[in-house]
C-alpha cells in the first residue's frame, strides 16, 4: 500500500517538477536544484548548473529557479540587479509558461495513462439490460434513500443510462436534485438522492454497501481450507436452495447464511456432469456446511449474466481517454462547489497520504495502480492550478495580472503572499493527515 503510494507520487511529482525545469531551461533560466521529496537529502548529483536530489520526505518536490520567490523564501539575491539568467529578468509570458509547465505535464501524463488503459483494456461493464432483467440489491445505504431489493432502475436524473456504473458515478451523486426512476413491482416511481449523500461514500466500504446488480451465479472459486471446501462444494456448482429455501440470486444466499452465523446450513446443489450431453443437466445433491461467526462459508461467486464489452482502436482511445481524464477535473470542480455551499462535508471528502494509500489497496495490481496514478495526476494538475499563493496557480494569477495590467507586483508583496500561501498549505496538509487518522480509527 505504502510502496504504491510512494511510487505513484514520486512519478507524478518528478514529472511535475520536470515540467518546470525543462521550460525554465528552455528560456535560459538557471535552475539551481531539482528535488523529488523534501530535504533532508537521501542522495543527489550535479549535472551542469543543476543539483538533482531525492529527499527523505516524500510529500512533494520543488525546483529552485534563480531569481524567483518560491518555497525556499531565499530573497537575499532579490535586492541585487537582475541577471539575464534569472526568472525575474524574463518577460512575463515566459515566466507564465514556466509556472504552467508542471500543470501541463501532469495533464498530459493523466491523458496518456487513460488513453493507453482504454486502448489496452477497453471497457467491460454491466449493461442496462442486465439491471432491468433482475433488478438491484439494495444494501443499507440504498435502503436509506428508499431503494429496495428487486427495484429495476429505469432512468437516472430523467435520462436513460448505458451501464450499471453510471448509476453510482460522481456526476450522478454530485448532481442537484438527483433521483432514480425505478420500476417496483410494476409501478414506476422516483427515488430522490438526498443532498450531501456523497458524504456517505467517504468510507472505502460504502460503495459495496449501496447497490449492486442482482446476480444469478454459480460457484466460481472455493477458498482453501474453508467450510465450503469441507462441505464438498465444487467450482461450477449451482446452489438451488439453502435450508429448504429456494434461491436464485447471490444476495438471497448471503442473507440466509448471515442469519445462521456459527450454525449449520443445508445446501441443495446442482452439479454439472462434464460427461453429459446438452439435454442433460447433471445431478442434484445435498451438502451440509458450517457457517463462520462472520456469516460466510468460503466461496466466491461467478456471475451468470452477459457483460458488455467495448474495444477501442488507438484513434478511438484518444478522445475516450481524454474525456475520462478531464471528467476527473470536472468532478473536482463540482465537489469543491458543493463543499463551499455546505452540501458536502470537507472532512469527509478530503483525503491525505493515508487516505490515498488506502485507495491503492493492499495488493499490487498494475492496472489499478496506473488508473489511480492517472487520476492523481489530473487531481494534482487541478489543485496546483488553484489561485492560492505558494501553488503554481498563485504564480499564474499574479503573472496574468502583470500581463493584463502591465504592472508587476512588488517583490515584498510576492514574498508576503508566498508566506501566507505556505501557511495555508501546511494547515491544509495537517488537517488532511489528522482527518485521515480520525476516519481510520474513529
């Protein structure tokens, strides 16, 4: 978990700062230091005029460009005459490009990651038809807003959708006056999504506690040394009844098994006969299985419905991946708007290093790693573009003012703004870290 976080952040921070370094050198500015992480230095080397370092505190990075008021607050040389190689001696448009360099690189990185993932893996999804066939399972959060198991969701916010994941996307949960239109036992009704409902998803288990597609299944995997293995269940078995109650969906079995924690259940199982013809279905057998105190017997289901699959050429992947990447920025804009309106809790929405590490998960999965890294690249670009002093966006705001007005803010003003910005950022980082700890342990 921590290793994935460190690798992902190192890649993104390294590329972000490289964007500043390359654009600065392109315009003839002297770059004194390039850091991934913050001091103390683990190791480094000098190449030309620049010292390249890896810091021991892996929560960011920086480049030190001569003649620029930055995180170091090294203003000693600012009282002297500007030199041709200094940041402050260059035209405002060049300084603006340098400050935008890191943001642009992060945006390009995010787009490339999503384009390549789209091209390599395409899109596998549960189509709307499967949702309408058997309906949904409404868990605690779903029941909280008025959904019921068996509901067939027809529309979301008055419009038809293409796949099940559309029902739980951030765009839906962040929408104003959002609602589901469902068919319940032949009747059509609207189920509103309450304002601030996204707060419920701050828990990493929340998505699984909302809704799922109702799932016909067979046994997909038997966990080793489990009660399912001891009972004699096999891969490919279909459970027809549990303790004399007929079942067709996985949620029905879950409910019965959880109600028999620590007890024993009887399973009526249809076992396929590999030697049978198409007209033969195998034999029906009865098994006894002990239930753990957690309410499980130890198998994973294999869904028995038709998944949708879309594959993309490289040319098709470019607009698809780009749209997916920029949708992350749009979601962040809407989320911040909801926070300022008081409709979404900042404490439940913001995550620091611990929260981000939990998103990566405990098992190393390269596809998930690159997908999360692509998401973080776009978030990093967006956050850095915010007009907060000490962030790239703060510098961009001041430079834009200079270009439009023709007047450059004084060095004293820029130094003061940098100090204020650093206090704000350190406060926000402290809040995020302690917020992560609170959410994890309380």
